[in-house]
């Protein structure tokens, strides 16, 4: 079984802060975002996240989720991708002497985790592992997952649930058309 790298685990968790089926969002508020970041060790002390910074996190998450959907054949919204790219561009990173990436010095505390998420995403894209991180093709689900299939062809977070729903609908549709 192919284990996801730490960067994929972080990006997947970030993308899954919204649950489409339950209509819930862990980071819908600045306080929820601060709690989530603190829980992941990305923010030392839960403090106030300004509304504009909170909006940057939501924009980045929307762009990442769009990109993950494109990995299962969805057409991404170019405006969401462009907005996420703007957020990423606004959070510079530095290359250390060992060749690793780190958030640029001088970033405000509440923006450093955003740079860490940008670094995690960049690592996935650079290594090609971003293609293994996908958003479930079942739109009523939308859960982000790590594709462990050998040929990276998995489309659903769970074949037992979402894959079965999709295949059952397809079968029922074919049966209706046949009659």
C-alpha cells in the first residue's frame, strides 16, 4: 500500500475541512480556523485570525478542492484556481541551505500556516504526487482522498459507498432507457 507523504496528509486534511454530505465546515469561522490550525500544530497559540486572512484560507481551500476534482475528470473553475494562485503568490517561501522550503521570515503568525500549506501543495506538485490526491467524483460526497491504486485510476473515496451509488444510478438509467 502506498502511504501518502506528510504533505499529502496535510493538504487532504485541509481540503476535508468542508464536508459536503453533512453540510459542515470546520473552518467556516476565524475561530474554527484557529482551532484547526492549532490542532495540527501549525499555529502555536490560538489567536484572532483577521477576516481577510481567514478569507485567504478559504480561497486556497476552494482552489485546492477544484484542482483535486480535476484529477477525477471534473472541469475546474478557472476563477477559483486563479484566486488560489493569487493567495499562494502572496505567501513567499525561502529555500534553506539543505534545499527544503520554509515560510519567509517576517510573515505574520496567522499567515505562516498558509505558507506551510503552500509549501505542502508545492511539494506534491513538484514530485508528481498531487495526481494521487483527488476529490471524490461523487458530487454529493466531494471527500478528498489519497489514491493508492497502482495506475492512479481511482475515482471514488470508497467503492462501497460512493462508487456503488454511482454505478447503481448508471444501471438504473440504462434499465429505464431499455424499456
